[in-house]
C-alpha cells in the first residue's frame, strides 16, 4: 500500500512550499521560536478568559487567586510536560540527565503537563481553602487555548505529523520522508482547541454546569480523551511506541484513564451540587 503513496508524493503539497519558519525572531545572538510564543499565548489568553469567567455569579475564587494560579500552572506545564515526555516517550533520556534540560529542542507531553497543572492547582486550592473541583472546572474551560496554539506551533515546526495518506490535503513533511502525510497537528488544533473550547463555552454560559462541581472538568477530560484517542489513528506514533503489546499507541493508552475519569465526574456531578452564594448585586444562582 505504501508504494503507490510514495509514487504519488510529487503531486502533493510539500511543507517547504508553505515557507514556515520555526523561528519567529532571530537577533543573531538570541532566537524567539513560535513554540515558545505558543506557550506564552496559551497561558496569557487562558488567564484573560479565566478572569472573564470569574466575573460571573458564584465564582469559586477571586481574581487574586487567578493571578496566583498563573505561576503554578506555568510551572506545572513546563515541569510536568517535560518530565512526562521523558517518562512516557523517551525514558532513555534518563541516562543523560542534561538532555532533559534542553527544553529549546522540543519534547513535551500533554498528559504530563496535565498532571503538573493539577498538582499546581491543588497547591493553590489547599493554600487558600478553595473548592478543588470547582476551581478545576473553571481552569478546564481555559486549557483549549493552550492546546490550540501548541498544535499550531507543532505544525509550524513540521513535527508530530500524521500517518501516510492519499487525501487531497496531505502534506510531505521534510522529516517524514518523501511520503504525503495527514497534517494531524491541524486536526488536533481544531479538535482539542476549537471544538473542545466551544463545547465548554456552551456548558458554562448556556447551562448550569458550573454549579455542578466536576461537570466541566469531567467534560474536558472525556472530550479531550476521545478526540486524542481517535486522532491517534491518523497521527504517526512516536518512534519505538508504534506497536505496544496491548494494541494501543501510547497516546491512546494515556487517554483511556481521562475518558473513564471524565465519565465518572459527569455522571456524579449533580450529586455534588451545592448552594452557590451569588455575587453582590446579582440574582441568586442557588
């Protein structure tokens, strides 16, 4: 099957024709890459949106708490994302610890970053006596921004491309051989970023989901897990993890617990509903 695809590679769009450069600004002695800007854009856009959510009646924390969260969430994303990448995808890097510190060379895991974010949020919640699940509900609504920008950066870098295909919009990536492939980074940007955001936006603004602790973060976990699990069918598996003994890719394997956790949180959300005090000057939302 691969031979006809190879033979037809010349008829597909080549990544070089897009004239994309991973470096956004090159000062000679210092470079700013789009990947770094994607993280910054995701964090600050998410923080801005969180402040908008907190202006609504019954918010689980104050703006000062959101400002405190930025630091710990950023730390969780960087440390968790990098360590997750090493443990889940590149364990051989543990033999060369210095390589782990080379963040500028890329290599981050969403699932590891998610664990880091949860730990950071847990610290802030316990420190300020906040409701753990409700804070996670609000933060979950902001995460799609980071996923969207991050996947676009993956595309600009020409990395994490998809499996070989003959679809008309396939792209030949330089590091993927002379084979047309799915631009799976764009699929993920649309699914994990745009679609996931719209679902959470609807639940937050058009329903009473934010007054059912765990429903929003549960929806995030379920929808992200399903999208990632499905897109692994067209996303090229990481080297060395193509054929796991249980029949799933590493991305699918890590998504299964998210799907199960999401289902549990959604199903049990109504049972956790409690009276939410209204903000002064607004109607009761109890």
